[in-house]
């Protein structure tokens, strides 16, 4: 189903959160935030949303860019602990390996909020809340679009190449799993090759070139775990003398403006939305935590699916 608006529910929940914050808790607080990096258009929008929400709320934001490296995030978290920030927030590069540093934050009594990506930890009390998308569902949505497309062309079978996100990251693991869950057992849909493109355009192009070299015209579909890799791959497809969106269907995730531009040019077939505008929810949650109020352990985001047919109508509404 194509969703074109945020649900009223989401807006009401935000208002409720804001109303629940007593005046004394609205005074400036310090948040240490460790960002994944600047690997994609999505990430740029996510960083801007967090910085903007912090500025508007008068929050003292200590921002650290981890350049896609877990060890940089661990260092940043330790530095936030040493600085005695009120709240630590981070978007974990990868899913595992956080127990030790999160135990240190807990021992220092500094609450931790996860944004965008989840972690796998032995003790869930090591973080207070996780705000972000359902990546498994995003993978399912991408696959469901393909299943529907295949049903409209019942005589055809589709060979798929998959560009995975960063190895060990929650969106790469979950988007792969969600997609596989829907297509597994479907004799008309087969994954030929699957490799990481690290969520970047440059890597997406490079890996797609390799796919094209080894599989050539056997490839009917590209499934990219994000729009940036899809855009890089589109370039590789064109350079190989093929038409992206036609000779090779392009299915990706994020819903950034670059993907809409590609859809308007007929080069990308569908993008599944992953909303990066998490800043306001992060700041509100941090304020509630600081005020000692309970917060939901899991805060999800409402998102849509945008096939190329709706791109022209939706493009003017896109905020990122
Ligand atoms: O964690 C969200 C993912 O990270 C986005 O889909 C991708 O573009 C980003 O790099």
C-alpha cells in the first residue's frame, strides 16, 4: 500500500510527549550524540534533523562523527561518559559488540537512547529507548513490490542481484532477512549474487560493475539496501549499455530526493521509505528521560512505499 501522509497517530503521539514534559525539565540539557558517518543522502538528512531539533530546543548537543567505524563510536561514548553528559544517544554502525561500553554508561548512571539502528545486547536495560524504523518490514515491502510486479508478468522469471548495506549493521541484516522472507520459495524470483556496497554510491557502482561483469544480461533486478547504492549502480548499468528501470528493474530503500529524481527519469522503479527525520523524537525522548518520566522502549516511525508512478506527485512533498 502507498502511504502519502504521516498518520495522525504519529502527530498526536509527538504532541502528547511534548505536553508531558514539565517546565523544569525543559531547561537546557546536554546530549552526546555519536553519528554513524556521512555515507549517504539519508544520513545527511538525519544529521541535519538532529542538529536542527537540538538547536530549536536549546539543547547543548555534543556531536561526534564516527566515520562508519565502531571503534570511533566506542571512543566517543567513553568521552561523553567522561564529560558527564545528561544523555548519550547514538546510531550504532553495527549491531553487536556494545555490551562493555554500555555497561560503563549504565555504571555512570547516564541513560542511553538508540536512534535509527538497533543493537544486540545481553541486557536490554543497557539502553532506555530505541527510536527508528522497522528494517525487516522495509525489506518485506521491497520484496512485495517485486512479487506484485512479477504477478503482472506471470510468464517471466527474475534474477536478482542484491547490494547489501554495511556488513553487520542492523539495516543490512534486517533488510536482507525481510526481503528473503517474502521471496523464499517463489520459483520466479531468485537471488543470483549478494554483496555489500557499504551504503555508499561509490561502492554501489563498483559492486554493480562486478555483478554485470560476471552475470551480464542474466540480471533482471537490482535490490539495493539504500538509494545511494542504487544511484551508484544505475550509473554502472548505464555504462554497461543497459537501461536501468527497464532492462534491469531497480528496487531500493530510503525515499531520498535523489531516488525520486531517478524515478522521474525512469531509471528507478520503487523506493521504500525510511524516514531520517528522527531529531524531534530524539530530543523529546531525551527530555523525558532527563525528567525521570517513562518512555517507550521502542518508538517506530510511519513510512510509505513510493513506486515510480507516484514520483511526480510526491516529489514536491519530499523533505529530504
Ligand atoms: O540506518 C539507516 C541506513 O543507513 C539508511 O538506509 C542508509 O541510507 C544509511 O546509510
